[in-house]
């Protein structure tokens, strides 16, 4: 944390004497006789939170407030059928972009609330030296092993190669290019299944799905991960692209259990839509072959005072309603009230995993000569590339039956170039929860406009005195 330099800066600014003087007063007495270890922990956490809120983070790197972390922790525990079913429970927790390690702290706290004797060991990696310093200090204060906190870039300098964890909880940066890690990431991708990135590489402008793959590589066979992503991970990339292949890897292995949309403005420095992906290596039998989408965008309590962009909290009542929807794992709408008696709502839709996939087919149309005859070459029609088209056929549907029904009636000479067929996956979150709102009849709109016009003319008439 470059403590010597901080001392020098305070001295140069004329602040060092004042700071030391303040700590020498009774108000600055933080000795164990005055401040308990628990209270000192709260003081430290408050300082961490203040630092994280004011820290000028790289765009796309977001400090995660405790209300979101508690929701992620509850989702992980709720989905773990064997979390607390035996004696001598021991769990490992990993955060690949730990920042100041608050996710690890909250997850450990949640697990020990459920079983005070649980043995919880946390591990984390961070590449910002100052936040890493805070994380390591936090570990020392809590009596853990500071060697479990590692410094370095997770994508290019993995400090936990070969490790497997029970839980992974993380909020990786999104919208940040991985150009600086390109050499190492590409080399790991070329290792195939021996590396972390075998399924595919996302576009170089956004590395968040690389963190998803890193987490998958580090989950135990019965492990679970809660990871935050923005909306682009749901649908970016066409069939056969890196992002689509990563989604395909997740879904065809039946590891994607649920995705929860968070309320907007839940983070301190971004207001965009964000999602918690719940990944399980060993899904319960009744979840297998399914993916649950949970719209919790309307499940938040308004803050009395904004902190940056954050103007809502996911309160306990909100968390409980979301966990209720996740636990039921069925289609439904869940209504409730928050601690201020305001209405909150959660919507759930359980989809067959196969319905998230599609075959992208290439449809060719033949060239015709001046007499209207199809141009042939080697007894095959010559394709008119200017009329080449594509169709996305649901995976659950027969391609030929779809083609006969949807294409041939409008283009009877067309054919499918089956060598170019690709499988794609996307998650239509917005479309799934879209509700059509009836548009007002035109005569009602016209009547309202006429009423406004009359009101405006009357006011103008009064203003100009009837002239």
C-alpha cells in the first residue's frame, strides 16, 4: 500500500502533525480496552466502503455493495442442496476479481450465520495494488491466511492454477478490453481443454466472459458460482462466435441454472442493467435441462439519499422474495412489500435449455439467365450471392420441416447450404418478460390533444387580454 510514500505526502502537505495529534486525543484511542475487535471490524469495513465509493475506478470496474453481495450469497446457499447437511462442514470460496475482498467477507459471514462451526476458507486475486493491499490487511485483521490473497491479473497471470473451489462469487469488470492480456489469453486458448479458455474467446473489447470461463475451470464437480455480467453476455455474438460458443458450453453442459436481473441503479457508478448468473456443476434433478430467468428489476427499495448512481437497495424483504422465486423454480409472479410498505415484484420464467439454442442456416437462391432459366454448373444450380439469406431455426425444430414451411412457399427454388449451418445460443431475457401494452385508440388521443389546444388557446387569450 506504499505506506512510506503516504507518510511523505502527508508531511509535504503539512498534514502529518495534525493526523498524529488527532490520533493522540481520547477520540483517537482505538486500543483494545476502548474498542472491541468486532467494533474495530465495523470501523475498518466503513473505511473500505468509503474508499471504494470514492475511488476513481477504471470504467466497467464496479464496487459491489453489501446488499447485492448478500443476495448473491443467499442464491448460492439456496441452490446448494448439500450445503449444511453433514457434520464438520468445510467450504472454500474464491473471488477472481476480489477488489477489497468484501464479497469474500460477506460470503464467509453468511455461511457462518448458518453454521457457526463451519470451516470457511477464502481465496482471492486482485491486480490493483492498493485494493489488494486493503484485501490483505482485511485478511490479517480477521485472522485468516494472507497468502490466500494473491496479486496479479487473473486472465494473464492465474495464481490459482489447479485449484478447485466449492463456491465462486465475483463481479468482474465489463466493457473493458483484454488487449493487454491478449498474448497470454490466446496462448491459453490454444491449449484447448488443458487451458481455461477452450470454448472460445469473446470480442477483444469486453473480457467479462473470459472471467466466466475462468470460474468454470475452477469449480468443483459439485461447485456453484454467482457472477455478475451486463446485458451483452446474454446475446452478443452470432452463431459460431466466441460469446455464443461460451454460452453453448455453459448450456449444453447443463451448468447454467438461473439468471437474475437486478434493479437498475443498484451500483455506485453505473445505472445499466446487470445480471447475476447462477452456475452449478451438479444441478438438482428437477432443474436439469432447464434455465430459470428471474426478473427482479422491480424488486428494490428506494434510498433516501443516493450514493453516486446507486439510488436503490436490495433490502432483506427484496432478497427474500427473489430467493422464494428461485427456490420454487417455476413460472410465476411473486408480489410483496418492502420494509417501507412499498410494492415489490419478482417474475420467474423457467425455460427448456434447448429453446435457448438455434441452427443458423444459409439459404441460397439460384441465378437465372435472360430467358428465366436456372444457371447450372456441374449439374448444380449456381447461387446468386446477392440474394443469399440466413434463417435462425430453433434447435428443437427439424430444419427441413422449417425450411419447407417458412422458405419454400416464398422462394420455391431455394436450398440450404448445409455445410454452412452453425449452432448458436442466446438468452432472450427482455423478450421473455415483454408485456404488450394496448395503445390508446386514435379518437381518445385526438380528443386529448383537442382539450390541450383549447386550454392553451384560453391561456393565450387571457395573457393577451382578448386581443
